[in-house]
């Protein structure tokens, strides 16, 4: 079993930066495959960034995924934010045959 807790969401102006954190507990290795997704009202959750530095086209060059093994934490550094990046951001991982999600952290980018 895995518990994921996101933090770091906030309201920022366009062009600003934020760093989201996803702290994992309860599993020794499953958190290593943690990815980031985001969702806006009325739309499906969409992939943002994943292990081995995979990114959605819309964030490539602006977002960076990284992790701190000692803290079992995965980060999402978001630079040059745009209003269309406004969403609830979730971290997720697959472990023991099921997918786990955090509760989400809200990012709002004003124009």
C-alpha cells in the first residue's frame, strides 16, 4: 500500500514558477514510478510528467520532474507558467496491482 501527499500548489502570475512535492510513504519502491497528472473541471485527468523524464508536449521545456530518494519525494518544477496550466495537480503510482492517487494540490495561473 502507498500513501501520496501533494503540496506546493498556489496562485501565481503568468511567467512565474512553482515547485510541487509528492511525499510517499508505505512502500519501499513503488513510489519510484510516480507520475504527475492534472485535471480541470469537466475534463479528464491528463498526463503531465513521469519517470525517466517523460513529459506531455504542452509542458516540455518548462516542467522538470525529479526525486529525492532519501525523502521518498517526487518533485515537479514548473517554470514559465501559463494560464492554461491552471489545474488540480495529482501524483500517482501503480503498486501491487492497483493505482494510487494523492488528494491533489491546486495551481492557479493568472494572466
